[in-house]
C-alpha cells in the first residue's frame, strides 16, 4: 500500500485554463486536468477518504448494536454497507488484503 499525500488539496485554475490540484500546505502539485469537475473531485479525495474511513467504523458499530437488539435485517444491511465502504477504501489505497 502506498501512502497518499495528506490533504487538504486545492483545485486552482491556471492562466492556461487548465486546472492544477495542489497540496495546500506545500503547494506541491498533485495532478493536472483540463476539466473543472475532475479537478474538484480529485481535490476532495483526502476529505472523502477520511470520511469513508470514519463511516466504515460507524456502520460496523451500528450493525453490532442492531444485532444486539435482535434487528437482524437492519444489522445485515449495515454490515453490507460497511463491507462495501471498506472495499472502496481498499480500492483507493491499493490494499488488496495480502
């Protein structure tokens, strides 16, 4: 697994009309694109990653609570969401579990 550059990242329009995504603390470029929507999505990646990580834990905890209350259907749904969230995190980090 490779570590990503921590955020925050900022999308900035360059004089050329293209977009650059920079590490806000060092102004190091992360990526460049000609599309504003892609630039904003890339710049949001560190915040989305952090929130996905927190949500995976919260979903798993909520599933435990639901299961303890005998609400197996709700627990199964939450467990599935937690599992899919962890899969998304693994896809982003390149962690294939090996």
